[in-house]
């Protein structure tokens, strides 16, 4: 069962997360738990994001993060994937900037209405789901509006620094022996590359 859960979650996490003007490969370290078993694994994800290269002191910076379409696998490790739900993606507010607003637009097949809001020092996208196994879906495009400080650079990165402070979480429901099994997963990018850089001045 442990192997099935790991395989399922690795496939499910191949959902895109956004990143920079020069596409980057981000490796998430992931930990999944089910039936009292814990497994750790790695997942590489291609990312893409855009932001202006320069901004005047006190000016406005708009960073756009656009996930690619994806599909939830119907089977994983010989088990049926019933759905994924409670997807949470975190993006920290960059240094040398002040949060102004965040929007989540578009997306498809999400099984519920996404929300996005500032929580502490992170912008948090939540997709309640459920998204059924085998279904196509697309996460919404995230647009961050920031006010630049007077000097320095504004760099965007993904959130998460450890399994206990994750930047990506969700729960998969897998059917085994006719019973639904919940498998929560937490992850963080390691290394965590700079996605976009905007120079103030």
C-alpha cells in the first residue's frame, strides 16, 4: 500500500506550478502519509512566470503565474484514484515589495471555486476540489500586484521550506480493497530557484 500511495501522489503532483521568464525545473521534496505509513520522494516540475525586469521606486510590479493544463490519473500503482482535493499552493510576498492584491482567474475542471488571499507573509491559492481521477483540469492563473520599495530587487519564488512548513499540499483519495483511503501529501521546493527578478531603479 505504501508503494501505491507514493506512486499515486507522484503522478498527481505532476500538476504544473508556474515559474519564470526563463522556464525552470523545480524539484519538490514530498512526504505522503496513509495507513500509518510515511514515504518520501522527489518530483521535478517545469515552471513559468513573468514580471517586468525593472520598476521605478514605489512603482507597481505585476507578476503573472500561469499553470499548464494537466490530468489526474485514473489509476496509480494498481489502485483507483477517486479524487484529489484541498490543494493549497503558497507564494511568499517578495522582499523589497508590499502586497497590493492577488487574483486567480480562469482554470477549468477544478470541482469547486478557487480562492486566493494573503495569509501572513504568503499569498495562498486554495482549490477545494474534488477533482475526479482521470479528469482534465487547469489551475487558475495567479496575478500578483506589488508595490516596489525604494531600492533593491524584487524576486519571486515558490513557498515552503520543509515538510512542516510546506508550500504545496493536497489530499488524494485512493480506493484499495473497495475502501477509500485518504493520503495527505506535503512538499517544498529544494532547491528553490528564483523565478523572476525585477530591479528597482
